[in-house]
């Protein structure tokens, strides 16, 4: 297998920086982020820690790329795809890592293909942190296997073709997110109230009658802490999940409520604690100020 020799990263947030770290020394890297317009932004400050070529703009960043990896916020997915068009080399692969709805993926694919690129959607099925470049990814589109051929030697060992149809990988991830982020939201709301009444342990113990887990206390602490730490990003993903549900013709009041709870949780990041009771107490204390 021949690895990609030139890769452009569009978006230099957490995911983009993680990929840059893992790809440094393996391939030539160029980057662009709209936040580079502000020299004090987090992406701008991060540049000092990476050996990358910074494009003058998105078209310049991708001008020689064999592979473009797009890792922006979901609401910027289509805009990012449009931005690279003038500089996208004919036949370059465009890997869309963003957590957005199937309809949004289809729209971005049309833009990339019209510009002469080859679009591949990717649904990252775990947090990027633990496995980094090797995180599990479901790949969609007819060019998925071509991406694997050039990316596997670089460390993308968790990526695998999933469907030739654009949107199915996104649907899989976001329908799953309704469940995962929904459980986080339910645990947050249930246990904050239960702690107020002094019945949280009985509630947790009773959950094993229906959903047996080795340690509901540990599970609840982990899931609530994820909302506190990453609530803003999870809320954004849940708004895309709501769009996914609605694109299927199903009303999405639950998904939209989950997005609200995740947004709310982000305001209590200061209550993060590795002990469930302490974390619940810290949030409840803040609520009553």
C-alpha cells in the first residue's frame, strides 16, 4: 500500500490537532481554519506546536493535497466543502469527519464531486482521544476503499468501508447518539433531583433490575461528567441528530430536548469530580446560588 504523501487539514480544533500530531513525520501537512484570522484563537496558538504549512486560505491549503480531511463544526460542514473547491486538485479524496445529518453529508458530497474531488464520509464512532488516529470510523461512499488504501499505512487502522450510499454512516452514528446522549441527559436530570431528595442510591440500585450493569454509580459518574466536559459539542451533535430523525419523517422532540440538556450541562463544567455524590452536590449548590 502507498500512503498519502500530501494531506490538507481543514479545521484545526481538537480533532485536527490530534491528527496533525499523529501524522507529523509521515506525510506533508497543510492546514487551514477560519479561526486563523484571529491570532489569539486556540487554533492559531496551537500552530506553534505543529510542523505544518499554513495555507493563505482554504483553496491554498488544499492545492497540492492527495487527501483533504475536513474536521469542522457540524454547522460549517457545507461551507467548508464549498471553501476548498477553487483549489481542490482533480481526483483528490475529501474525508468528511463532521457529525452532521445524512442530508447535510449528501449536500457536501455533491459540492466536492462537482469540484472534481472524491468524497468519503466518515462517522467517528468513539471519542477521538483514546485511540486518536486509530479511532473506529465507518466510511461511506464509493471511494471509501481508496481512502483506506492510502490511509491505513499512516495509522488509520480503525477505518473501514461501511456503505456505498452517502449518509448511512452518519445515520448510524447520529441515531446511536440519540440513545447515548439521551441516557447522559436522563441520568443528569434524574440524579440531580434524586440527590436533592436523598434517594439517589436507591434509584441507582433499582436501575439494575431493568438494566443490569456492574456498577451504576461509576456509569452515572462517567456519563454525567461527559456532559459537563463536552456538553457544548454534544449539544451541537444532538441538533444534527434531531435533523437526522426529522429527515426520516419522524418528529424529534426528544432529540431537541437532549440538545438543550447537553447545552445546559456545559455551564457546570466546574463541578467535574471523579466522585458522583460530590459532583451532584457541586451542581446542586450552583443551581441554588
